[in-house]
């Protein structure tokens, strides 16, 4: 059994390594280590915008339990404001808590100079009137209705589908892709190369539930292994990528800490 597993692992690594054009796509991504996190999260102009956006978002009644924790949601807004991507792809909409904050950051980052677009994808119909996550979390409105209330209905498009089907399509490229869907090793190891192919030059991948060294970030001891193991597998196969965990944020996230599992992925520094 162990020998079979090693052979299958090697076969998958070779399969990933030999996909045409994807290694060059990795080299075209932005350098993750060049992103100044202290400048992003300490920017007073972004904080002022956040305070205004947060007041509007609070009116939606999105609970702390509805998907991503509030500290991570705030980090998404700050990243959108600083990186200023014009085209964003989110994998894993769920109840739309992260989607709302991505959209708010995008809208405030461009302020009419560029018409940004956010495509958010989920395996399920997140706007279903009965059988959807927003109902399970007892939210007041569906993600689409939330966008309408905030005035972002022209900015955000929803799609039902498998992440790999969407990522492997030809078509639009993106400045930032947020991977927060299926966190299994096999899935993330396939999503990252496919996502790199869809990035515009200088773009980034943003990972959620990335645990550096597979060590717990919070007192509950929870560790999700897939994203970290997928990155490690690709690096061992020779992919020129690196991850920049966001680490401790300047505000609370969960369980009495400021730690986040968000991480930027880009090309390895030259």
C-alpha cells in the first residue's frame, strides 16, 4: 500500500510539472515577499474607508458564525484596497460573507476610475431561496440580495460550478484569485496550477486555511492540511512559488487571538 501511494504521488507530481505553460505562468505572478503587509494594514486611509464600509455591511446582519471570521473579512477589504485588482475570482462563496468584503474593497479601491469585476463560484447555488448556506446561518438575505442592498449588483457575478472547471476554461484572466473552496490536498494541488494560468502578470493567489508548518494557529488546535501540503508538493516539484502567510493582524480574528490563516501566494523572489 505504501509503495502504491508513493508511485501515485510521483505520477501526480510529474503530471503537474509537465503541464504546458504553467511554470512560466508561475514566474509571471507577483512576488509574494515584496508585499508590505505592515503598510497595508497600517494605512490610515484604508482604515477610514473600512470604517465607512463596515458600518454599511453591519446593516446586513451577517453573523460572526457565517463563514469567515470578522478579522479575516476585514483583511480582505484592506488587501483589495491596497492591491487594487480590477478582476477578481473567488472560489467558495458559501454564505457570501467574504464576497461582501471583497466587493466593498474593490468598489472603494477604484471609485469609478476602473469598473472592477468579481466572479464568485460555488459548487452549490448560494442564492437558493431555501437550500443554501445563507438560510442555514439564518441570515436576512441571500448573497445576491446583499449585493443589491449595497449597490454592488453590477460588480459581482455568481456562478454555480466546480472550481477546476471554471479555472481550466479559456477566457478572462484575473488580477487576484481567492481559493477558499474544497481544501483537500488533491483539489488544491490542482487548483493552484490552474489558477496561475488564469492570473494576469503581477497577480496573486490568496489562500484561506493555510497553516504554516501544519501547526495550529488557534487554541482549539485545529489544522487544515490541504493548502499547505499542496504548496509544499508543488515546490518540491520545482514550481517557483512562495507563500506569504499574513500571520498576526492588527485586530482580533477568532478565539481571543489576532491570527489569520490567510496567505498570499506568488512567485519566489529572484
